[in-house]
C-alpha cells in the first residue's frame, strides 16, 4: 500500500499572489498531517515563486512525518538541503518559464554530475530520489548515479485520454518492476487526481505517491484535513481496474 506525500506548494501560491502572510503553508502542513499525510513535500524553486526559504526552515522544525524537498540540482539548492537536512531530497528539472515541472530529469546526460551530488547528500544522511520518466535508460542511469530512490513521472498517464491511458499505466508498471529489479525504491507523482489515482495506487511496488494540486483544490471545498483523508482512502483501497477504459460504452 502506497503512502501519501502531500505537496503544499499551491498553498504558498495563494499567499504569494498577494505577497502576504496567509495562507501559511507551515500551518497547512500540520493540517495535512492531521488528515493522515505520511509526508510533506515542497518544491523550493530558484525563482521562489511559491515556497520561500523561511517555509523550508520552519517546516524542518515542525513537520512530524517526513519532509521531502524537491529542488533543482544546483549548488545553491544543495547548500540549502545540507543546511536543513530534509528526510528526502527529490531532484527535479527546472525551467523558469514552465508553469509546473515538465518531464523528468535527464539523468542519462549527467550521470557524473548528479552522481556526485547524490553522494554528497546521502553522505549527510539525506535520502535522494531522482524524478524521471518511466524509461529504461533513465532508470539505469539513476542506478549508475547511485540514487536509492526514483520518483516516476505520472504526467503522461494523467494527461492521456481514456484510449491511451492503459498503455501509459503499463509503462509505469513495467518501469516500476524494472526499477525494483535494479534495487531502486519507487515513488510516483505529478498530475494525479481523485479521478485517476486509483490504478496507480493499485500498482505493486510503489512506495509513495506525491500529490499536490488536486488536494489543495479540493481543500477549498472541504478543508485540507478532509481533502487528505479522502485521498488517503482512495490510495489505501483502490479499485483495481482501468478507470477510463472500463467506463466507455
Ligand atoms: N512530484 C514532483 C516531482 C513534482 O514536481 C510535483 C509538482 O510539484 C508533484 C509530484 C505533484 O504534482 P501535482 O501538484 O500535479 O499533484
């Protein structure tokens, strides 16, 4: 059964829309934990568009589950991670002009550089995960870079229409099996919603799902604690059937 990492970046997005003090992602991390979040995830972006340095510092001091820091593989971010020592660092690609993370990290082309960073972070006692597409060459490169975890990018599955979704699900299933054969532990996330999460949650071998936007959106209606409870219930008891395929006439 996969655990649930709740990404609270979008709480910070609302705050930064006015550059004020509310809503506070630190308070909301606690509300997510009360709803059963197994971990809290934040992405400290180079442009600080949502999560701020002060959030990471306060979350490190207050999160009682696990803190997963998503970040680009830069010297600035590495220094921040080494200072705050989150439980996990997830290295992600980052482009200033993107709305959200697009595509996985290209580990193949930078095994040496990433491997050195992975080693330094792991030596400091921080777990390191690499966010990659469900692609054999990328997974082999993750292993070569010395990472112990990967996070499989579920964006293509999430964006696929009902006819293409089963193939994307299979790709994720095969990637998960391959990663585990190679000794890697597997998380997954991006674009997952209350509507599409169940087939992913039913895949064996995925340890944690990182989910943000849909939970924060639902929280506007029911509050974050309840929104997390609802997502947790779906992940813990998923219908094991293709969502869209089975519903077509
Ligand atoms: N995992 C990673 C690596 C991400 O970059 C993001 C988005 O910040 C997520 C998971 C969560 O994606 P979403 O907000 O679409 O649930």
